[in-house]
């Protein structure tokens, strides 16, 4: 019974968050957010939220990865990575948007994911990347909708499609590749 109530409450919250007025009212209630480079303590918090119960070892700084957090009143509410893959990382090559998460369901629908994605797009443009790539769950409709709104399109990447198909067979979950052209 509790599971049914919890699912019902979650469905209700997602419906309210999908309404345009929620974003307007929510931004007034929740206030402004800032997007900053993630510190090691920020990363510990993010990883504990994304992988509860699994201890995380601090990852050393990587010049190919920029990690960002969205913060409101000192609280981390969102996370994203810009990963730069060199040719030897094929089929992942170029600039990739990874791990976009709004960590607290109460903050979803307020434009935080969009703000984080815009920040990554801006960083990739400043680095003169021609495209920005990402992989998203095939049934993650809110994320797919956001990425389409930001100009990403579904694409097939030889080599990667085969990996994603093998992953789908092993896990039962299919992911898709999307790409946004930054410069023509």
C-alpha cells in the first residue's frame, strides 16, 4: 500500500512540475542558483547522492573533465560534467555532456538542468568544439525533451551503437546518442 501511495505522490509531483506555472512560481520561492566548478567535497556529496550506500574514492583531477554543480543557498542541487574525449577514446570522441542530474526531486522542473546544460554548451563553444554529444536513456522522456529543446538531435555513431546495443541486451535498458552542432 505504501508503495502505491509513494508512486502516486511521485506521479502527482511530476505532473505539477510539468506545468509552466510551476517554473515561474518555483523560481520565486526557491530563489536564484549559481553554477560553479565542483570541489572535491562537492563531488563526495554528489556521488553519495547518485550512488547511495556505495563508498566513493576521491577521483583525482582530470584535465579532460570539467565538473559543475548548481548551488542554492549553499546546497548542491544539480551536477553535470563536460568530458573531452581524444581520438584514442573512440567511439567516444569530442566534447560530451555527461551526468546531468538535478539531485533533489523537489527542484526538478525549475530550469536547473537546462541552466547546467547551457553552461556546458557555453564551455564547449569557448573551446571551439564543433559538436557536443551525449547519451541518454531511451525512455527518459523529460531529459530527451530538454535536449531537443536545446537543439540536440538523435544520431547514430558507428562503433558506439554496437556498444549501446550490447548494453541494452545485458541490462534491458537502451540508451541513445544525441548531438548538437555548435558551429557550422
